[in-house]
C-alpha cells in the first residue's frame, strides 16, 4: 500500500521545538501549559507578537527550527521503517518552502527515516497537497493541519489520519494521539 506523511507536527515535534527556541532567543520563560493549550498552529501570540512580527520571527529562525535537534515523535521513525520493511511505499509531502526541500530530505535521511528521492515532495501550499495525494493514489495520508485535512474529505479511496494536536481537536477524522497506536488504527481501518 501507499502511505503518505506530512513531516512537521506529524512525524516530528516541530512547533514545540520552535517554542523552546523562541523562549531561548527572546530570553523568556513561557510555560509549557500555555503552549499545549494553543488553538492555532502559529505560536507567536505566546510571545506577545503580532501576526506580522510572528511571521518574521518564524522566517528568521527557520535555520534553527528546521535543522537543529527537533525531536522525532516516539515510535514514528520505527513505524515508517517497519512499514517499508513490510513492502509498503512511503511518501513524504511537506509544505516546507522549496529552498528548504532538499536539505529537509537529507535531514530526514540523517534521522533514519526511509526516504526515496522520488517519493519526497515539498514546496506546495497546504491546499495543493490534495493534488499530489490524488496523483500518487495514496491509500493512507497522515497530517496534523486543519487546512490540509479539510481538503481531503471528499477523497473516497483515501484514509486520512489526523495527528492529534491542540489546534485540531474540533475535527472528527480518525485521530492518532501517539505513534504507538498505529497498529490498532491500521487494523481498525482495514476491517
Ligand atoms: Mg504539519
């Protein structure tokens, strides 16, 4: 089968990593419980920034956010390695900007993710992911972002799995809270 994965906040804990970087860079100590309550994807309001300031902070921090020590979610890596060993095809579809695509691919390989060059897509907008997902004929697709999964509701042959985050609790997709639940979810979906 064909499995597609978003990267940020689906396979790796990127927002939390960025939150830690912001605290450090800005000399602040915003508590974690405020972060875990956030109902939007962007984190800058915790640091009293406007959307514009937040956008600039994000862009100017990208090098650190993307390429330092962002943690992989427990069991995410193992899951993908196992799926590949079972003969499934693994695709990555990330909306990271084009100029970061190749480096991101290398970073993912360095973490140990099973990456085939021609199965790694980047640089599209959130609402353009659906075109790639359809063209590839994916059986499963995993993402965290409301703006992405909401474009996939009409895809009858696609099983969408939502990685649980504080900003997507209002959605009713099959929800993966923890990657250790993956086997159960796949079995339930196949039944
Ligand atoms: Mg994401």
